[in-house]
């Protein structure tokens, strides 16, 4: 499985239509490309291409919603 660091993950922030949309959560990288909740790399005030671990604790949902997404790699800070 591919390993992403912060710089590599940033390439998948939704700003480039050639790249998929990824974000990290608890050391896993998720593909949100087809999610209607991550249009143009944004989910409400949260941006793709980075680690969202600290933000999901404040979300109105829990991490179970991530089971709908594909894990595409590991995130290493």
C-alpha cells in the first residue's frame, strides 16, 4: 500500500482535475473522489489533501461514515 507524507497528500487536494481527492484520518488515506460531500476538495470547512483526524471528533458524525470510502494508502507525518 502506498505511503503518503504531508507533501504527497497535498497533491490530492481537489485543485487538479487530473488527480483524485484524498484525505488522511488516523494514519489511513481515503479516496473521496466520488463522494458528493467532497466537491472540489472541500467538505464544509475542511479541505482534502491533509490529515483530518483532529476534525472528525467535532463532526456531527463519527468515523463509521468512512467505511463508505476506499483506503488507498497509509499516512506518515
